[in-house]
């Protein structure tokens, strides 16, 4: 049945069909031509025409829905970008395992202990993976754990500015390792959209919004 083929072509071509595809007006014209040229001794079932019209109407509605969804997506993306930009100048607590030394100043290390620890050890490595500082801090209670690193190595020498990895390890009284959620605190200095989604610029690096734990005024 030719009209049915027309409906199938429209359904597969989608909203971005080219000029050779048939639209609603062309479909109705072909349907009327089919009615006018059918065999009068063997007319087609009227229910088949109704089914074809219903199918075409459904496809047309879906095409319109897709266009509206695209518009909503653009609007939502714009709103998200505006909301992210409003975080510039705010202080964040975010998940990270690194710190940055700047202008000879030290850095703060944060960790969330889910349970009390009998031993806590902080290990700092430089950009080459070399261990430059190891500090054994002893026991700590459950909750937020803060350690202020003075920026010195194990020999008491001042380390150069740059990015350093920090690993906080803890164990309970039986020596079993305790999972730790390491965090950093910094002020948002900017927002980047270079990767196609918003990233916050803090402490000279980009972080994802999913890594943000707290936002402070």
C-alpha cells in the first residue's frame, strides 16, 4: 500500500529530512490520489486509511517534541553555565589528593575519617613521584581531620612551589586500613568550559562540580 510506504519514509527520515522527503501536505495529496484511483470493485478498507493518518500524525508530533526538547536543553545548559559562574569568589571544600605550594607558604590537608584511627600517616610526593615528606601523627578521632603542612621536606628544607600529591593513611587498633575521603579547601578563581562542560578553577587547576562537597560564602 503506497500511503503506508510514505508514512514509513517520514518516520525514518526524522526532523532533519532533506527536501526530497514528503511532508504532511504531500502525504494528504497522495492519499487523496490513492482514493481517487482505487479499484471501485475492490475498494480499500477505510480503517487502513485511518491507521495511516494516525501513524503520520504520531510521527509529526514526535518530530515537534524533539525540537522542543532541543530548545529546553539549550536553555538548561545556559542556566547551568550562569549558575556555575556565580560560584566565582566562593570558598569550596572538594575531593582531591593534591595540594599546591605558592610563594613559600604551606598547605592544608583535609580528610574525613569514618571511624577512630590509632595511627595516621601523611605522605607527600613531588611531581616526579618522589616521597619528600612523611609525617606520623598518631591517633585521631572520627570526623574531619586537618593537617597543616609547612612545605618542608624530611630534612627540614623548603620545597619549591608547585603541585604535590598527598596521601593520608589510617589504621584502626587492629591494624586494619580505614578508608579516607581526602579533601581540599580553596576559593574559586574562575570557570572553564573548555571540555564542553563547566569546571571550576581552584588552586590553579580545574575540578568537576561532582567533586564539590561544600560551598561557603
